C-alpha cells in the first residue's frame, strides 16, 4: 500500500507544470510544519530553499533518531529527504518559521510558509505537539472560539500573505487543520481574495458561532476536509464543509497518522467512514449540546489540574512510568475539592448517557 513517501519516490520529479498541485501535495506540506526548523528556516520573509533546509536539518537530527520516537510525525525526516531529492519540492522557498508555547495563555502554535514552483504559496500550521498545553487548547475548542493558537494563526496568515504574491493555499494536520480554517475565516478581505483552497487534514471542527460567522460562510466553499475511515478527531464539533473519506493502512485512532493514508498515483484512495467514527462524532456533539459553557470550561480545567499534579509536561512523559503516573493521577484526583470530583464524575456520566441516546436513535431509525 502506497503512502505519501511512496508518492514522493514515484512522482517527486514531476514538476507542478506537468501535474498541478493536488490533495497529496497538501498533506506533505501539512506534515512539513511538524519539523523543528527553528534556527534553520528564517522567522521573517527571507527564504531558504527546501533542499538546503533539509541538509541542515538531517545533519542535526538523523531520521533514525526521530523515527525511534512514537509520534505521528516520526516519519517526517524520511519525507523531507525525498522532498529534497525531487524537482517537485526541492527548490520550494521556506520562510516564516515560528513556534511558540505559552502555558499561561494556553497557546501552542507553530507554522511555516512554502513558496512553490507554480507561483503559489502554502501556509502550513502544525498540529498538537503532545504537550499538555497543546492538548488543553484542543479541549478549549469545545467551549471557546478564538483560542490563543487560533488567533495567532489568523495573525500569521495575514502577515505571510503580505509578504508573498500569487495564490495562497492554507492547510494543516489535526489541530493545524483547525487553525488553517479559522485563520482563513478571520483573515483580512485582501488575504481572503487570494486563498484558493483551505485543507483540514483530520482537523476538528468549531463551535456553531464560528461556522455561522460571515467570514466562515465566505470561505466554506473552499474548505477541503479530509478524514480517514475511522476518524476520531476530524469528526469532532461542527463543520460546514463536506468531508472526503480516505483509506488508511492503520486501524482505530492510529489512522490519524497522515503517513498511513493510502495513495494511488496523485490522489488518496477513497474510503467509507466507519459506523464507530460517525457514532463518536454524533455522541460528542450531543454531549456538548447538553453542557453549558461554564461546565465545559470547568471540566477541562479540572482534568488538566489533575494532569499538572503529576509533574509531567506531556502524555509521553506520563507513559514512561505507568505505575508512578497512576499513583500521581489518583493522588491528584483525591486532592480536588469534593465538588470538583462530583462535577467531573457527572460530566463523564453525561458523556456515556449521550452515547446511549445516540445508539438508541440509530436503532429506532433502523
């Protein structure tokens, strides 16, 4: 089964003049933002060719070292090596590499701009990096429109647009896809005019107040939402865009890994959304609709206060010593005020009840 690395090996020498930009190119550039290019790619509008950035990056971070880490971006160095060796991407100009994490503001944000051989630019937003800060912002999207990262994305897009010419494509994977859509919706009128496509690669949706806004409605026809068959992330919250479902070589939640999405020639292999994925999306939507904003906010704060009590900074840290982690989580939970413990238990109970109601609804339909 072919993936985006196979695509680069087979078609990496085909220039955009011979085969125009497509959905697979989009995922490759969305994954590119996961690379730690800080200190290699300039943070301003000055460009560095991708092949040179690849040389410096791979000298600092050997692919074997990165791939040993179990993350959704583990294969990025191998992808970068193939990009640098083919005509399609090697001369792409990389610029505006920024990355920031602000625990106080609950913001985890990173992005990079690539000018391509067809005269367009692709603005790529990074998804969640595994830190608690990054994941907390994901949860905040359930009750808050305009998170720190979303607002930073909108500012970044306008700044990148002002420093480039030609058509703009905007995209990202996971939370990066959400950032891409939000940035396009709330960008300036001048920026909006130049955007041809907005790609959300298994990115979560938004609260209704976002999808019902004038800015979102204006760019909605240009949103391309791509999810794997067993998507658990891209089905969350609302979206006015039509989802394209693709096949994956992985199973369950690991289908979120873009490197598992199957490719045939220059397109993804079409798939069908699983019942479990659809059920999850409907259950969460039903659950959230029954909770007010204050309850959602309080529950998220409670969960992350328990996680913070472990002393870990990421879910990877939690997995390094499962026994110690379990003990720390238990202590953190017991250390919460009684009313917070009861609130969290009630919220989780409501989630399971929402799942039951959705299941009952499906049975009645059948």
